[in-house]
């Protein structure tokens, strides 16, 4: 019998449309310096600034904090080269965090320019929805820059709806996470 090369939970290797193989995995503390160095390459700029609470640059303390999520109420995946954490360039990041005092999670997805438009957004949204469903949460929501029509179209095609409550310059999208029926485009295998 041949031993299978199994990846740990939440790890997956995928091939992008350009033929590049990447690894999607949970963020690790060793990723903090790489995240700090590569954060400005992640797009869109408005979402990056939104994630940082209006700050335009990531400091070392924040990169350390993001690389060590509280797994009880936060989940962060990175898209990286197939190298060990701390050595691999981070090409994308998807983060969901349970909003204090609620049963909803807010999410942010960022990708670098060189992998934008290759299906990572849809893939990462599905993974965040799967995590949120596994936590028994009621909904997943995120803010999308108003000028990012492709990302808004993607979210709407996956069953998200537009709701009130976004900061100026953003559109808030919301996905109910009913345990009985997955939303359109968000299959149960997510």
C-alpha cells in the first residue's frame, strides 16, 4: 500500500490559472516578518487600509498580532509559495473574526497583484464561509470598496446580499449561514 501525502487541516495545494502552484494554509507566527514585508503588495489598497483601521502601513506589532489569531473567534488563511512559514512569500490573505457580542463574523480578503483574477477570491470566501458555518455562526459579512465591481459581482454570485452599515466608500455584503441550506454558489463542500 502506498502512503498518501496528507496535508494538515485547512491546508491545500492548488494550481492557479497561470500554472503557479500555491499553498493555502492557516497563518503561522513565523509569517509575521513576511506579512509585514509583503503587506503593501496585497490588493485592493482600500481594503488593506480598511483592515488596518485607516492606517496605511502595517507595523511589526500588528503583523505579529495578525499572525497569531485567537482561534476561538478568528481565522486567517494565507496563500503562499510552497516553502516553510517564515520563508514563503505571502500572495494573499483571508481573515474572518467574530464581531464582539454577536454571532456574525466580518471578513477581509486581500491578494497580490500577480495572482489577482485567478479565482482565489471565490476559493477563499468559500473557506471562510466553511469556517464560520463550523463555528455555528449566523452570518458572514464584509466591506468591499465601492469601485471594486468585480469583487462585488463575485460576492453577489455566491449568494451574498448588500446591506446597510458600511463605512463611506464601501459596500457591505452579507451572507446568512443557515445550517439547513447553503446559499447559491456556496455549496456544502465549501
